[in-house]
C-alpha cells in the first residue's frame, strides 16, 4: 500500500514538473514536439494514476468488507449468547415446575413454560444457524455437537422426572436431579466458553 502511495506521489510530482516546463518554454518547432511528448507522458501518467486509484479502492473495499464481516459476526455471537442464556433459563423454569407437578403432585400449570422453552429452543436454533455462517466448518461442527449434546441433556432431565413420578421422598431421585443440574450447568458453561472463543 505504501508503494502505491509513493508511486502516486512521484507521478504527481513528474506531472507538475512537466506542466511547469511546458508553461516556461517559448513556442517553436522543438517546443511543439516537446509538448507532444509531455501530452503523451501525461496520458501514460493518467493511466498509471487511474490504475493506482483502482488498487487503492480495491484495498479499501476489501478492508471495509472484512470489518463489516467482523462486526456482523460479533453482533451475531453476542445475540447468540443472549439467546443461550434465555434458553437455559426457560428450561430451568420449565423443569422446576414440571418436576413439582410430576413428582410432587403440585397443582401448577407447566404447559406455558414448556411452550416458552420450545420457542426459546427454536429461536436459539435459528440464531445459531445465522451465526454459524460466519464461522469455519470446524467451529460449526463444534457448535452442532454441543447443541445436540445440550438437547440430549434437556431430554434426559425431563425423562428422569418422568421415570420417577412415584418417588415422592426419594433421596436417590434428589441426587439424580442434582447430578442433572450439574450437567446442565456444565453444558451452559461449555457453550458460553465456546461462544466467547469465537467472538474475538
């Protein structure tokens, strides 16, 4: 890039020199030949300056495009972090009420919470698809594997509640729920760390 600016500066200096010489000489036959030479050189100089301008414009366009892509990637990853938090929060709320209703026979309605969780899951999936378009195929694979693992953990936690609906005061069930909560938290932390690693 510095070379292009340097060449452009030299060409402009030469053009000013040629114009100064043309203005400062008397007009005779040799002067007309000299002016024709200056005209030819200025045409060549114009072509070179145009080419340099085009190269500078291409460089500027490439820089702008990479900055735009980086900004879009950053915004999409930040949005995905927000969606991730909402997803895990909605699942936690749903699982808590669902456990109270299924295992402990509380009279609460969990259908709205399940619908909210399913909505958050679909929203996160769409946001993730958009965000993955900015990442390498290796990073995309990591995200897809982690998302599949997270969904398996969600399903496993709900399955655990379904399979223990008769164990009202079971300590074993409480221990299993605590283990599931740890896995859910670990899954969330892994996802969050992966998002932060690609947000750079």
